[in-house]
C-alpha cells in the first residue's frame, strides 16, 4: 500500500488490501477503459476544429491512477481497439483495429501510452496536488502525445507535406482548454478529500 506522501488519487479514495485490492484494480481498469472509449467519441464544437475529449481522459486517468494502474488501463484500451472495437476518436465499424491504428493516428496512440505513464509518475511525486505543477505535467503529457504523433505523420506522408498544419496547430486551442480543466480537476479533488500534501 502506498504511504500518505506518495499516494495517487485512486489510492486515497478507495483504500483496501488483499483480495479487495485486486477487485478494486480490475474495477478501475474496466472503468478507465470505458471512460477512455466514451471520451474519445465526445466532440465539443470549437474553432478551428472540434475538441475531442480523449486526451483529457488520458491525462486525467494517468494522474489519478498512477503509472502502473494507468499503464494497465491504457494498454487494455489499446488491446480492445486493436481487436477491432470502435473505441478511438475517428474509428468506426468500417475503419478500426490494427489497420486504423497503423494509420495517421498511430503515433498519437503511442503518445497516449507515454503520457499516461508520465502523468502517473508526476502524480507519484505529488505534482497532482498543485495546480501549477499539474499544469506543467499536463503540458509535458501533451508534448509526449504530439511528438510521436507528428513523427509518425511525417513518416507516413513525408515532411514535404504540411505536417504541423495537419497534426498540431489546429488542436492547440482545444488542448489548452483541456489542459486547464485537467490541471484544475485533480488538485481540486485532492482538496475535497482534505488530503493535500503539506
């Protein structure tokens, strides 16, 4: 069991051990996968492109779950997507599975895994108790999503194409909004619990 000074949110909300801990972890992984799948399909009207809530869910689950449980959750999500289930933002019954994952979105999905672990590690160090540090962690998480995403786009379509205009700049406004929301949410939940670090 994590100590008070290194606990992540899910450990503080639902403290248990033994068989109860195993059940808790399974429930949280399933709930996290469902949350990721639902959030991926939510599109909020915004200029210049709609905001999808997938990255918000990825970053928040990473911070709330910690690196290990967060990794188990995001990998479960990826496996379900690879099996052909329609769980990604732009997947469909016609475009899904490994073929979809190896397309233009593939690098971003790798980034989801990296960002989840990074946010979990940041939360382990207490960054999730401070709005400022949480915002910095979210910024790092976003960078970890975009770097492999853009590199993969460049690999697929060559760097002679406007890769940044395709895969980065249209999403920056929406990502800034999601970053701010997520940076407020997790520290806010800690304050509600009355368990913020000194």
